[in-house]
C-alpha cells in the first residue's frame, strides 16, 4: 500500500504548480528603458530643462519606477579607451537624463518625495580629466582617463593598481522639471552672472535634446536650460550622501513634477574634484510620494536618510588641512571674474573656503604621490572618487579650514 502511495505521488507531483517565493508579487512597476545607442537615438532621453519637454511615462505614487540611465558624457568609452579618446567628447551632450516621468496627482506647489530603493551598476565605468574642467583645471591641463571594472564588491582598474573603490552608488543627477517662471528667473540670474564675467552656461542649441523643443529651430530653443549646474529643481547635485535608502524631497514646479534621473556615480568623494566621479550607466529603482502643498516650504531639495552617512565613514583615514593660502601672484581660476589685482597679489585670503579647499587638496595629492607612488594624474583621479572635502570651521578669521579626508581602506589591505 505504501509503495502504491509513493508511486501515485511521484506521478502526480510533476503536474502540480509548485510555487516558490518568485511567484509572489506585490509591486506595481513602471519601467523606462534606454533605446538606441546614444541619447540622440532615444525618445526617453533629454539633456536640457524646460517644462515643454513631454513626459515619456506616467506613474502613480507608490509605484516602483525603474529608470535605465546613461553615463554623464553619453560616451563610447570602453575598458580599452585612452586619453586621446577624450577628444571626441562633446560637452554639449552633457548630461543625458532618462525621463521625464509624470507622477499622477502631483501639482505645482506640491513636494515630491523620491525614495532611492536600489541602483544596479553597469560592468564598466570611467573617471576622466577633461582639459579646462575640474577644480584644479589650471594645474591639470591634459586629458586623462581611468577605466574601472565594476561589481557591487568594489571598482578596480589596471590604471590604478592596488586600489579598490567601495561601491557607494548614487544618482549624480536627479530632479524635476522647472516651470516657466523658474526658467525665466534662472535664465536671468545666470545671464547677469555671465555679464559680470562669471562662469554661467547660458542656453545653447548645440547637441540639445529633445531637438524639437531645445535644438536649433526648436519650439523653446532660447529658453532650454543646461543640466550642468544644480538649481532649485535638483539636477546635477553630485551629493554622495543621496545613496540607496535615502529619500530626496523636491519642490514641484509643474503638474506631474517631471521626475528624471541619470549621470549615476558608482563612487565619488565629496568635491568630485577632477570633474568626474566613477561614471557609469545604471538601472535606478525609485518610489515616490506626494506631499501636498509642501513645495512652498522648500528653497532647495532636501535629503532624509538613516545610516547612510555613518556607513560611508572610513575606519582608517589620512586627513590634510587647508587654509586660504595660495601664494603671491597666483590668480585662482575661481576668482578670475572678480578682476582684482589686490586679490592676486595676496599670499593669504580672508574667510575663503575655495582657496582653503585647494590648499587641502594639493597637500593630499602631494601625499599620494610621495607615500603611495601614484602619478599626479592618478592622485587627482583618486581624490575625485575617494577623498572628501569637508568644512572644518568658519569662525577663526581669516583662516577658515577645509579638510581633505582619504579612506585608507581603498588601498590593498594585503599590500606591503
């Protein structure tokens, strides 16, 4: 009898639907994928800001929004890329964003809470020095590239032997679209800065997407804002604490908010000093919540987190201190628009965090070259992806302090 039971059971089981946990679902998902090789080929991609840019998807609050994003330069770099390949980079294509996504029920004046649930990295990333760009652009005028192999364990590179950068991914750019009043106000204030000799990226149609809205002859070509500077709508904030598990709250300037993301960083030091982090394409998993009427309380986006900052802190570190010293006769590029001979001729500036940051950073580069055998370019790249610039104090006049903090765990722990 027992033998007959097991025979019947053996015959019956293959025809039964045996469910495991894979078959239990609860998520309502909205997925926005990449299409084509580059942003210009992709109807889900744009690289300027204007409320006339149409939404490519709609989602309800609470939906799981999955956004496939491109790297910051919309590049064709590979593990075999060399510095000469940077000559093909068109900064008019920065930054390709995926979206925008219309959030049902969101209105202008609301706030949008965006929870970062997960970031899935590509296998390849890069960090570059682009001539004329970066915090020490006057000291590093030549192109340079480091190609990284990426996993969730760490990033390694043949160009940076003995170094492993921990996986601490975040969206370099994430935000919402501005409304017409914001476009007008931001365009005017940036034009005023440019008129005073400052650096401001005014609207440009070169490489602008979507072309029908922002390109040459587009419906709003003169008013599409560049994505490089962060503004009240978020965008290219490059704040590494906006990591998985945090919630970023944005003021909504249009109905539906126009959520987008891209320019994801595998890892970055506070400062992103070379001009790039470990840049990569990625899959971003997000969830939203509408905070009715709360947009009026926000001047800028805010971040709400838990243990992310604590978990990022190094267990071993090397720290340099910078004060506003620069050397007499040295004209700092960040102050050039002020046109002051008095400023140039001073050894010591007063209450100047920019000069202090430069002082701390140059000391850190000197340390990496002297004690770890890096070239100056490798040291600058490592500072961009793994050194945090922090405000030490802003009261001890005239010498405010910026510190540069290097996580020593990036070096091979088994290295002699």
